[in-house]
C-alpha cells in the first residue's frame, strides 16, 4: 500500500505534469490557489513520480458539510466504545476478544465521527503477511479509510479477508496492492437471520473467530 504524503508548492511542476498525463488542463494559477487555500496530498509510484492528488479545503463551519469519519490510532480510553460497537454490529458480546486486541494487534485504529466511535480495525504481522481484521465501519468508504491507515508504511504483503457481498471493496483492495487470500462466508446455527448489523462488518477478526 502506498503512503499519502503532504505536498507543497515545490511539487507544483509534478502536479501540472500529472494533469497533462490525465488529459486535464495544466492550470498553474489554479494550482497555486489550491496550495494557498487548501492542504494538498499526493501519492507517488515506486519511482517517486506523482500519480494521484487530493485537496482538503476547510471552510467556516456554517458552510461546511458534516465532517467525514476519520481514522486514528485507538487509545485505552476507546476500548469501552469499541466493545459496545462490536456487540451492536456483530450481534454478540466479544468482550474477551476486544480486551486482548491491544496486546495481540500491532495496530488498532478507530473511525471517529462527531466525537463518537463509528468503526474500528486491527492488524498484526502473520507468518509471511501483514493481516488486517477485524474491520467494522458504517460504509465502504469508512472501511477503506481504516484499511488504508492500518496498512500504511507496512513493508510486507498485506492480507485482508473480505465478504463476497462487497465486490467493489475487494477490487479496491487488490488495486491498492493487498493480497485477497479468500472470501468469507458466515455460518449461522439453525439458519436464523444474521444477528446485529452484518452490513457493517467488512472483515472478520480471523476466519476462526468471525
């Protein structure tokens, strides 16, 4: 997975070159304004060439849209919220698993919106792959944000087990360079309806744990 970096006006020539490569106008004045008003981020390929950009622009709160959820490293104070969210989404209390995650996982992140925890994800090194899971999020974009942060800067192949229902996320993970090892199918004793809100479970903790 490639890292997102902060760009400065010194990267302007590469931004213009990227625009030309994509068939867009290379508008020097517009880009300079974007650097003055916003925060410009970029992604480079293995040769250091700029291959993608994004601009974050902040406005007065009265004009801005509701803040999108953001991913950040979890703290011990987040564990009760993680446990409550996990119970509501999975439909079963997994307190022992949540209590052990901080020691087992090398990375534990929460997805926060409006001061509330709305998702979380964990990751740890396997034998030959860096494994991501569980991933719980309100939607596809939230799951992608967690996966991106959990995999950021990892110098090893990344594995994410995903459900068959989300082909778009599987395609995105593979395009990002992660390894799609296998799909996951939930089994429910007695054929009852799935508990909780399984639409918000994007990756299991492990295939053996759900």
